[in-house]
């Protein structure tokens, strides 16, 4: 008997057992500290504390549960869902994790999944407080489904003020008749202007059934330049679209649509277009989304020689790097085919564009957005002699852009922000070598 007791004690006091006990005690201390922060409503601090421990404790149900709770309270529903799903994978009978996961799915508007989690919690014979939460969540689901059936409206109005250093897209200085007897007669130079913008968009979405929906949008913009010479480039834009969406399963959505648009320049019609869209969205997991869109558009100008038809292919990857950082990368390829003869200078063209963007939520109210971009525009036929001292050449442009934006949420309806953009373009034709700086302050109202 004594020998059995000694064997048991030796097992309990072994280095491995003592180490495990120490790890458990350390984790308990971390979780207690995080719970205190959550109870004091300091959700972001609790999330930051638990996020730093993920590499050590991910896969332990009680850690994943509190990590998910902190993320949900801090407004990071996608991260919360990931952590809570992990907790349930380890401990399927964790009723609290199922209930919190239902709340996370509600925040992500995944109503079917939220209902599934509530049904699971129901089967655990939950206490009265949990039953009340289940009742409340089901009421929210019913309300949202009723709203979706009736349709939802969104109206966004924005007013901007800013400065454009090169509204003409001219080089710093270019003499059209350099090295001729007419030198100095026609020198084109970049010029800047202050401007104001008024922008608006109305969006309507309605579910037709559990797997299909429609979207209608109308957008408009009016830009007024302050410099008298720049007022000839005052611009008005109106666009509209109709889209039919089909959710083929929980992770895949297809879209089919049409869009139309009209641009006015100095109160005169400049360009209009009509187009078709086919799109596909795939939710790989809670952190990765892929979007593919294909468009065909007809562009018609007041000067018919400029008319062209364009096909565009777009691929986008959205990745949630951390709770407060989202990365977006996008590649687009455009093919432009002229429609008339005589046609525009340069004839057919191809565009390649790549952009990388990072969205950083500094606080619940403040967000920073940074973007780097590259675009190549290549025309297929020699031309542009009027900009190249009488010589037709192939035009090949390479443009690099850098953009930084700061956003601040004043209230549920009001937002303000400031942005700065710099563009540097190099071309095979010197006239199209240029740079541009755009500074802008924005106030936005969302209804």
C-alpha cells in the first residue's frame, strides 16, 4: 500500500507534471487579468493582452473562449468567430463558446449559422440568463430577416475641399516647338487649383429568398474648380447599377449586373458608358476573401473617334492580418478596342494595374488607410505626334501612386477625414512625364 502511494506521489511530483501545473497556473493568471479588463469595459486592452499569448495557448479551450469574448466585445467579430470555433473544436460541450459564437455570427450577419449555434445551446438545458439571451438573439434574427425581405437603404453624402497640383495632367514644362524657329510660342506647364466636391451614393439591397438578392445603386459627383482657367474642367458624374446576387453556398456568391454612366465636362456631355458585370466571391475562411469580376463596357464620346469597347478582369484578395489590420491586394487587366475609323491616337490599348492597401484601425473611432499602386498603359499603334514634335511614336506609360488617408468617426452618422495622394508617371513620350499631388479634406454623412 505504501509503495502504491509513493508511486502516485512520484508521478504527481514529476518534472512534466510540475511544469504542466505551472503552465496552467500561468494561463489562469493571464485569463483572470483579461477578465478584469473585460469587466471594466477595457475590451481593446483585454484583446491586446490575449492576442500576445496566442502562439502559446491557441488550441486550449478556455484560452480560445476568452480570446473570442474579448475580440467580440472589441468589435472584431471575424477574429472572435475564429477563436470560438477553435474552442468548440477542442471542447464541443462548451455551452458558453456556442452562445458567444452565435453572437459573433450575428455581428457578421451569418444568420443561419447563428441559429445553428442557438439550437446547440438549447440542447444543453441552459440557465435562465442564457435562455433570455437565446430569445433576444432569435428576435434579432427574425427582425433582420424581415428587414431583408423589405429591403435596406443606405444613403451616403460627402463634401470635400482640396488642392490639385496638376489638374491638366501636363508635364512641369514642355515646349511643343523646341529647337525650331517657333520655340517658346507654345509652352505647356502644369498648373494647380483648389476645388470642392459634392458626392452622394444611394444603395438599396433586398433579399429575394434565402439564397438570392438584388442590389441597386445610384451615385453622383460634382467637382467645381476655383481657379478661373480650371473651371473649364469642372466635372459632373452620374452612375447607376443593378445587380442580381446568388449565394451558391455558405462561402460562395455569384453576381450578375449592368451599369450605366455619364460624364459632363464644363456643362457639356463628354462621355457615357453602358456595361455588363459577372462576379464571384469566395470566403476561403474567416481571414481570407477572394473576389473575381469580369466587365464589358461600351464607351461613347462626343467626339466619336474616341469611342472604344473595354473588357476588364479584376482579381482581389482581402486578408485580415490582425484584429485591427486588413490587407487588400488587387490586380486588373483592361483591353480597349476602338470602334470607329478614323480612331483615337494610339488606337487599341491595354492597361495593367496593381494596388496594395492596408487598413489600420487605430481605435474604434480612428482609422488609417495606406495604398501603393502601379499602372501601365500601352497603346498599340504609333501616334501622338502633336505632343511629340511632329513624330508618331508608340506610347507606353508607367505610373506609380502613393496614398495615405486618415478617417475619424465623429458619431454613428458623421465621419471626417483627410487624404494625400502623390502620382509619378514616366512615359515613352516625354510630354506624358508628369507628377501630381492631391490633398483633400472630407466630411461624410451616412443615413
